[in-house]
């Protein structure tokens, strides 16, 4: 297992380098520079040149990228925001816990809703519950959070007055952002859980266990659910990464003070260090989540663990 982890971590290094370089280049290909946005249209050439020199933007791109990578590797320094006069590391330390909390609560909501609904839909296949659940699943998968969020605000905040429109101060404030962010993931989990459990219920070993006297409920609980959960585990891992990036839209809708809200502002202001730092952070989280999913595969299924040991 240790060898497997070291191999995966070694493969993560070139991936992060490629992502950082791509984001570095794409950010600078966007029209208008951060200096032009900060100084405005009436800025003098002297003021533009001075600020470009202060930020190091007058250097060749490859030199800027080499300096950026060296500062990260040698000093753990992601640079300073052009518009906020604050280090990116400080911004991440302040805002990321909020985004992580939102993503975790959305994932928990998705699991508590999606997994039971998918399992029940599989157990009562072709029943009215199965058809109703799958209809709701299709609807939620089709509606993006940028549409669902305002609809929930209109209904529960403006019309009924039950929940606040925006903010992140109390548990009540977290309800609408959590449901908005986790609704699509809950639908995906329900669909995958239903499909996976239906496949397991048709296996010979489960029919044999029931034929030997084990009740259907115990057979499903002891054997089917564990095997059906393995494909769903991959969806859980990828969904957590998607929830972190999807929270950018939700944070903007509900004014949640996380990295997503800051990232959207940094993109509009061409704040290169913030864009690069937030993207690298999300990439690192994606890699760690996928690594964690691989480890859980080995813990849940001994066959996967034995294959890794032989490799």
C-alpha cells in the first residue's frame, strides 16, 4: 500500500506542474491586464509601467512562471493579491474553511438523501416509488445550481419568508446554499446507487444466500449493499471535488465568504496570483480525494488490495 501511495503522489507532481502552467498562461491571455483594471482607462503610460514593474509583469512570461514556482517550492509563497494587498496564503487560510464546510455539508446532504432513495428505488424496482424517484432525479440532474438557487430563494426566502436570502452567520443561513449545491449530487448518487444495487441483486451469490435460508433483507444488508457501494464510492470522490468547484457559483448567489466568491472577484479583476493559487488548491484537493477513494477501495474490497500489493 505504501508503494502504491508513493507512486500516486509521484504522478501528482507533473499533473500539478501542468495545471499551474496552463492556468498561468490562460490567465495572461485574457483581455485587459490587472494594471489596466486597477488604474482605469485614464492611466498614464508611466503609471502603468511603474505598476507593471512593481508586480513583475514586465518580465518575460517564462521568467514570471519560474519565479512563481520557485516561491511556492522554496517558501510556500503563492504571491500577493494585486487588488487586495494581501497574501494568497492568508486569503486561502481565511476563506477555504468556509468553502470546505459548504462542500462537506452538501456532500452529507447528498449522501443522506441520495443513497437511501437509490437503494429503495432498486429494492422496489418498477414500483410507483421507483418511477417517482427517478423522475425527480432526472429533474434535479437537469437543473443547474445557477437556476435552482434563485428558485429556492424566491420560494423559501421571498415568498414564504422561512429562510434568509444570503449570508453564512448561523446554521439557518447554510440551508439554502447546502441544498442548492447538494441537490444535483444527491440525484446522481441516487441514480448510481439504484443502478449498482440492481446489478448486485441479480448476481448468483445473492440468490444462493437467499435460497440457503437468509432473508432477503439480511442478504441485502450483509452482502448486496457493501458490493453495490463500491462503484458509488468513485462517484462520491469525484462529486466532492465537483462540489468544491461548484460552490463558486453558489457562493456568489448566496454571498458566502469562501474561496469561490473570492475567485469570481479575482477573475473579473485579472488578479493572477489569486486565480493561480485557488486553482492549484482545487487541483491538490482533487488529487487527494481521488487518492483517498483508491485507499477506501482497498479497505472495503480485499480483492483490490491484493491487486495493488501484487502490482
